[in-house]
C-alpha cells in the first residue's frame, strides 16, 4: 500500500508556523536547524522569535541493509556537521526539523546537545506518531500530527527560473 502524500503550499506552511509560535513557553538562547529539512522552518521560526544564534547539524545514518533488505534502524548516527560544545553549554537550544518520522535524527541531536551541557527542546512542523521509534517520546513542540508523506514547497523540483521540473 502506497503512503498518502500531502503537498503543502507556502500558505499552509505560514499557518503551521503561526500554530507553533504560541506554544513556546520560554525563550531560547539559540537554535540548531537540522540539515536539510529544518533549514527553512528554522529560518522562519528564528525570524519570528528574533533568535540570533543559529547553528546547523547534519546527521547521516548508515544505509546498510540487513536481513530481508530492511534498513538498520538502530545504526549509530554519523554527525557530518555539529556545533562546538562551547556554543551549547548552559544554553536553551531549540532544535528544528521539518518532520519527526522515526525520530532518530532529532533525538540524536537532542542527546548530543544534552551531552554538551545544553538544554535541548525539539520542534517540528509535522509529527508522525505511527513511525516513531521512541515510544511515548515526542517533540516538545509540533504544529500537526500526520501519517502522510509531506512534500513541503521548498522540496518541489524547480529549475533556476522557478518552473516545475516534474510532477510529484
């Protein structure tokens, strides 16, 4: 069975960001945007929250396949880029990604911020509890719950002139 797809417009994204903003019950010292999905929503949130300390984390999980061609969901993350611990120690850090699917990426970033002595808070636009590998753990902040494969407006294939290259 093919997973349901939802294609969002920029208006949809604006409404989701507007839904997130009142949820923030404290101020943050900085933000880590998870590359690449968290860059655009992180930028929108950083502007709305007037955050100046913007950092990037890039995480990769090995794509080795094991028995019956199933991905290794318990593989250790490979951090391709991560802020220095000194930028995180004692700081309230908002960690932003577009989607919490399995939760592996954002949870690995959260754990690394904690290990550096920071205080991590997770934020996504969409939370998929049906794919979550972390039991009752969920994002601290999220705009919507979904079981669909979400296609954000910044993910649509475009040429340099803004024309669509293919249908999704």
